[in-house]
């Protein structure tokens, strides 16, 4: 095992060394060894692709499957012998596309269809027969069958499967009406229409017998002849190329060494010679060989060619399988790294390419010439001027053909690297990296510095110039500018003020592309810059943009070569949408993903070929021959896991149990190119949104019971193509998802509805009765309220009448009180023995007696009655306060708390006022203290008022005519209809009964 690994490493190194020494244009092929590092395949006996693109590999230790990314050993739980036994033979039914293989020593046959392995039994009528590495069939009638059963060639095993036949022979062909069967050194030719017509053709054991298209060829005596019908055309040998002729001559001497003729799939034949593989082709009546790949290993035993994808699978005994991809790319490589690194390449005439790195190449003859004259030249600057090309050689521009000098910019030995040029206004403009002369121009054979730009762009490195309408577009490391040289006006392009721009490419009359280092690609249209955004991968650094005749854009970047439909790219960019771009990388045939920019000619486009310089030479291609590898095959599910348990598919798809939660899906698809060009998504039919998938597996939550469709979609970028496959999943319903459950729920709901309906009726009836009772109660309450309201209205009316009457009464009382006051004042004024002060003081006390009446009225709830006790107490207290300066008199009041009307209270108050005032004034002349007693009580239906003091008393005879107070008491007593008795002996005492 170690020996095989070391040997494989040696041949890989040798292959790289040989490739690096090439100094001619070569068709790019991409070799890749397919093997398992941890469990390497042992002796691959053959491989074949199924109709879905998967490669099935037969080895000495089981069966493998390869999808372009992952190599897996087939482990089948039902057929465990597949993984441990020898896969002796693997082939394909050309009609059905089924892959067939057998195991040894168990000698069991199996078939593979849509990734599913099952037993194959010829006795059950499978209509397939085998021919070398391909299963084919011939429909036979009874006579032909009888003829074949009597086949005279010994050791040829013929198996009949229904009306088909199978030959265990070295080779077996049908051309027209003839059946050709080779076994060792005999070719049996049978006319399938005239069964009696058959011939034998002798051939050497190491002779060649092969078919290309509808022609059969046989080698003999160092030449190759066509076998037409039953005749070998020996008089007209087929023309062969030198390599094939050399092999034929050496085979006569049995001196071919490791060189040999290899029969591939169907009618593919190969010549293995000197470690390289060549395909044998019949072109223009000539057999020739075409180089496929250098393998570096000699034990190739079979080759399978995928014509649709341009891929060769070469089976080896010790190293696994070498996969070789043919591409449409061609490249120039050099052993000198200085020539290998290219920045500017231009097509200088009809057939020649020239690089500023110092080489010239003829596209027709393949002749490559190194330009040894330029040793210190600028490898980025190549200029076309007046149909001639020039390179910068230190300070001068020299013609690449004769070294004539166009421009001499010698400045004391100081020179600057030129970065760009353009023709504008009939003059040649050149940009440099010199800080003091960023832009110069050639006028009348002399070079001049643009002083305005030298000042305007001070400190900014200019990377290129482009003539656009009446302006020069200037790319710099700090933005893009539009310059009007004759107006000496410069403006930064909106949106590109700070980008590192290096290349301007015209798009149409109104727009151009701007290639930037680090910021990607912009489209300038209408004075505004629009950023080109990749949908699936960021565009970081762009070097050049070209458009082919088919309307496709080609963009060289540091991450490969991008391609997309130009119209779609422009439309999406102007709408602010991301664009779909197909990315070519080393997996599609690029020698390197890193292209170069910054040169004056970072691309070649002559309408036929497009090319780009890079870090490993120069790459070019014919756009019409370059194929974007859109995924178009089938998608298969390898495994479905439910709660960690594998689910096997049935007729209705994958059945998921009711207790499942998360479903995991492992799927596979065959794609042998850069998978970054694919977007993979899935969705469930009942879910509208697509979910992006990374890798080859995903999971989703269980949905509701019933049939569900799973869709898996693969989109190829930049092609507008997609493939969608659907898979059936049957989800067992949970108890709450079954029809019986919902029927039970419905019945329960109906019963519940009926129950609640009945309960509702009962409740409604009880509520109706309660409502009637409540209505009756409310009716009674309303009637009572109406009665109360009616009574209230009567009372209010009565009260209103009383208020009106009372108001009149008040006015009347006020008038009477005022009239009483006037009368009192008139009576007192007729007496001339009073001073003014006394007159006013007595008048005040009498008025106060009436005021207290009204004060009690408005402080009480009644406006007609006052409390006798409270009134007398307050009245005497008021009188006492008015005489507090002259004597210390005590007044005792003993009165019941009875109500007294105004007609009684006012006269009684005036009587009490006169008595108390006179007692305090005249009853205690020699003493400072005294006592006055006022007592009010009831006797039967009358009231008695007693007033007395313990003073000196008075003489009624002398006082009668003089005292106004006594006169007033008598007047008020009369108003009360009271009986007055006076006792003034020793003390003064008044008694009124009313």
C-alpha cells in the first residue's frame, strides 16, 4: 500500500514538471485522481456512468459511487456481499440505462436504476445482452437463434434472454445485416438475413479489431484495413498518423512495451503510448490520434468517456481512477517565470499575439518566439499608435518590430512607468506614475506635460486613460475623473470618488464599464455609477470585460473567469438587482484563477477568440466552443432518517410515522465541475418559500398527516437553467389528524351544541320568567316612583307657593320691622331727656333684638320658628356685652327648648331687651355686681315669662310717666295679648302671661 502511494506521488510530481516546461500552446485538461485516502480502492476493474451522471466503479473489494465531489463505498444492508466481494464486471444497458454488475465468487448479478440497487435475473426476461463493456441486444428470430445455438466457434458462450442473445466473447459488433463475433484469433461473420451466408476471418492474437461509427477496422502486417461486409479491403490500407503507425510496426515485433490499444466504452478506442493517452479518431478517411492526457502511470486497463461533459475516466490497477476533463481553454506556458507572468497582450496582426512580457505567438502555426531585445521593459505597457505597437523601454517608447523610437522622455536618467494611453483630439495622451507629470501628450512630435492635471491630480497615481466623447476619462487609485482638456475642467464621476480603478471599457454610446481593484465592477450610465453585484459570489477585483458575438460578457477577476448574458447583467445592474454569473475556475480548465490587470491590454478580443493574461501564461478560447456546464441530470435521495432511523422508500414514497418530529434527508447529484456555480434549494409543497441548502443534506419538521411533496431544485448560475425534482412523502396521521378524530370532534361538537341548545332554551326560559318578574318589579317601582314624583311635584308646587308667600311675608315682615324701628325711634325722639349717645345705644339694642330673630331663622332649618331658649340666651348675652364696661352683672336664663313664631318672638325679645337694659342701668346704682333672672315656662296652653333682678327696684308712681322702656314693655305686652304684672318693691319683677 505504501509503495502504491509513493508511486502515485512520484507520477504527480513528474506530471507537474512536464507541464511547467511546456513552451507551446496546449489544450487545457484538468487531471484529478479519484481515490479514497483512508480506504483506497484496490484494482479498479472498470467504471460506467448511469443516466443520472453518477460514476459506478468496480474494484477487487466492492463497489464505489462517485458524484464529482465525493467517493463513497456502496454499503447495502440487503446485499452485504457487494461491499466485500470482487466486482468482476460492470457495464450498462444501452436501452434502459441500467448499470449492471456481477459479484465474484457468489456470481450474482445486480442492476442499478435511479441509485437503487436490486437483483438482476436473466431468467425473468430482462432484455439485455453484453458486449464488452456495454450491454446491448440483438433481436433474433427462430432461424437465427438456431444458427447461433449451433455456433461452430469453440469456447464461445452464447446466452439467450427471451429473443435476445449475449456473447461471452472478446468483441461483438453488428453493422448492417452482419453480426461480427471475435474470439481469440477468429472473427465469425454471420449474415443475419441469409443464415447460410457466414465466413471466418483470421486475425492475429495481438491484432486490432475495432469499430468507429459504422466502419470496422482490422490490423494486419503493420497496417490497418477496413472490413466492409465480409471483405477485408487489403488493397487499400487506411492512412494513419505517425504515432499509430509506429505502434503498429512495433506490434509486429511484439515490442510495444507498455504501449497498448485500449477499448473504451461503446466505439471509443485509445492508444496508450509513452505514459500518455491518445484517443483514436477517424477523420477525413484517416485514422489519427489526439492527445488526451499525460497519466504518468502505465497500468491503465480501461477508459470510460463521458462525451456530454468531455470527461475521461481512466481505470488503473494500483492508483484508482484518473479523471481528465477536456475544456475549451488553450494556454501558453513558459519555463521562465518572467514570460509566464503577463499583464498586457494584444493581437498585432491576423494571426499573431504579442505580450509586453516579451514573446510573440503565431495562432496558426503554433510558433512561439521570445523577444530578447527588451530586457528592462515595462511589462504592463503595450501601446497601439498609427497601426503600430510600442513598448516602453526605460525612458523611450520603441516599436516592437524595428525598435524605432516614438517617444523619448529622458529627464536626467529619471523615468516613470507608463500606465495608460489614449488618442483624443488628434493627440496621443500618456499617463505615468511620475508625481510631477501624471499625464503627458504628444503634439507635433514633442512631448508636453499637462500642467493643469499635474496640479489637479497632485499626490494621486493615475492608472489609465480612456477617450470618451469630448472628454478623457482618467482612472486613478483614488477615483475616476472626467477631464475636458480644452476647457481645463475636471470632475469626479459620481459614485466613483474613492475607488481604485484601472480599466475603462466601452459598453455602448451612452455607457462604459469601470474595472476596479478591490471594489469590483461598475457601469457608468447617465453620469451615474451602478455597482454590479453578484447574486451568489462577491465580485471584488475585475481586470477586463469583453463581449462575444453571442451577447455574453466575460470578466477576468482574481477569483476566476466570470460569464453572463450581457443584456441581463445590464438590466439587473440598472435596476439595482444582483446578477447571475457563471464562474470558470481551475475545475473547468483554468491554469490559475488569478488573472492580471493594470496593463494597457488586459484582454484580447478579435471577434473569434477571447483571451486574458494571467500569472501562469496567457489563456484564450473560442466562446462558441466553451460550454457552461449547466446541471441537467437527476437528483436522487440516498437516505431519509426519521428520529435516527432509516426510512426505506415504498410505492407511495417515503412513509413517515406519526411520532416523527424531524426528518433528515441525504441526497446526491452528479456534477463534475465547480459547485459554487450551483444554488441548491428545497421546499415542501404546502410551504411556498424555497430554503437554501449547503452541502448534500438538510432537515425539516414533520408536517400534518397525508401526502406531501418535497421539491429539490438546483440552479446553475449564468445559464438561466434549473432542474427541479419532486419526491413523495406519506405522513402517517396523528390521532388528531385522522378523519375519525375530526368526525368524533364533530359529533361531540354537535352533541355539545345540542346539549347547550337545550340548556340554552331552559336558561332562556328561566331568564325570560325572571325578566318578566323583573319587568313587573321595575313596573311597580316605576309606578311608585311616578307616585313619588307626583307627590314631590305637589310638594314642590306647594313649596313654591309657600316660598312665594314667604317671600311676600318676608317683605311684609321687613316692612313691619322697619316700621317698628321707625315707631320706636319716633317715640323715643319725642323725649328730650336723652343724650344722643344714649338714644343711639338704646336704638341699637332694640334693633339687635330683632336682628337676632332673623339670625336664628336663617341658621335654623325653619324660616318661621326660632328656639326660645337659644334666642333669649343670645339676646341677653348681646345686651350684657354692650354694658360690660359699667358693672359685673350675671344673667340667668331658664327657658325650655321650644319653637316660637316670629309674631311672638319679636315682641318678647323687645320686652326682654328693655327689662335687662333698664335693670343693668338703673337696678344696681351702688353695687358693681348683680343678678338678673329670666324664666320662660308653659302653663296649660299659655306661656309665662318671668323677669326679675336683685337690684334696688323702682317707684312705679314716679317712673310711669318718665320711662320709655316701661312704656315699650307695655306696648309689646299688648301686642302679645299678654297679662303684665309688675312688682318693684325691693327688687324688680315682671311677669307676662300670653
